[in-house]
C-alpha cells in the first residue's frame, strides 16, 4: 500500500505534458509549441497533457535524437493520461468556459 501511495505522489511529477498545460498560461504554452515548430493550430484542454506531447511530436523540428524523444514522449503520455484523468473535472470546466487553446 505504501508503494501505491508513493507511485501516486510521484506520478504528477513525471507527467510533464499535463503539468505544463495546467500550470502555464495559454500564451506560454503556445510560445513553447511555436519554438518547437509544432504543426498544431489548436489544442483541446481536456487531456491536454497527451495533446501537448502529440503537438510536440508533430513538428517540423527534425532532430538526431528523435528516437530517444519519441520513447520519452510515449512514456510521458502514459503518465500524462493518468494525470489528465485525475484533472478531468477541472479541464472539462476550462474547456466549457474557454474552449480550445488557440496556438496561432
């Protein structure tokens, strides 16, 4: 049981996509994705951590380390999906109130 609580406490720390979208302003998120040369134009607020990782992978920014980054983003997307599920009531509220995050 102690291991489960430890895992639940650490999980949000490893879900970088979710933590980024929940703690940064819309402008900061859009600027970050523009720096990554993302092809995304809008991003939903619901499951935003997984969407953020997908947008980072959907970029014109070719890299030698793409395979390493792909494995990192896949692992982070699993953690983000779990954390996004926990944050679902809040993100549903924000989606209803503010709509999609405009990245243009």
